[in-house]
C-alpha cells in the first residue's frame, strides 16, 4: 500500500508495461523489468511535461537566501528538493532556488520560514505527491530520483551537470541496461 493507489491501477500499469515490452512475465511469480533506462527517460519526459508544472503550490521570497541551512524542514512536514537537495547530495552545487516539497496545510511552514508570496521568488513550494519515506541518511530530502528529475526540468546547464553527478552516484545501478 506504499503507492497509495488501487490494485486495479497497479494491474493496469503492469499490463501496459508488458504490452510496451518493459516487463517480461516468466510465470506467475517471476517478472523482470527490462529497458529500464528507456523507461526512466519516458518517465522523466512525462514528469517534466505533466507533473512538474502542476505540483507547484507557489513561489516565495525568503528574508535570508541561506535560511535553509539552519531550518529543520521535516519539523514542518516538508522535504528539500531540487537544488537544495542536490547541494546536500553532491556538495557541488551552490543553490539559487530553494525547493520544498510539502503537504497541506502550509501556513506553519510559510510563517516559520518567514516566506513572502512572490511570483518571481527564489523559493518554490511543491506538493509532496508520494507516500513513502526517503531512506537514511537523506531523510530530510526528496528521493534522489526526484531531485534528479527536478534538476533536469529546469533546463539549466549547472543543474544538468549536477543531475548527472546524482545519476552516477545514486541512480545508475538501478537503471543499467539488461
């Protein structure tokens, strides 16, 4: 129940994966996901075009650009994403945009972080759309796959370079070709 979707949805997804040749069904108990890198690329395209734009709750400005360094985002039911999480994962990127994934209500988070609504602000709050914990030691941030996708979605060269570092360190072993 981690995915928090109906069993019928899961069955439909599995059927689609089989029809598209991404899932091989050997018998009732043995299935194998193949062409994983291609599947990842399709997911990244769909995420960038469909989910990334609509999960933006709002943009804000903080009084201090480095406020995130001394903020326990988890205490406010939030997680770092995008450039902040990438900086934590790689120690390479100097974040320009602060991304926070959070669930509603957001009032406490906005008040405690002293954020001011600003359509051109450098703090973006995005809707947390998954229902599982990020494994230690990265419990205060979105999963590396989502951080990778966030960076690629910006189209910014420095973010893409950092995304590739995250892919190499955290994701590549899961998507190597069969």
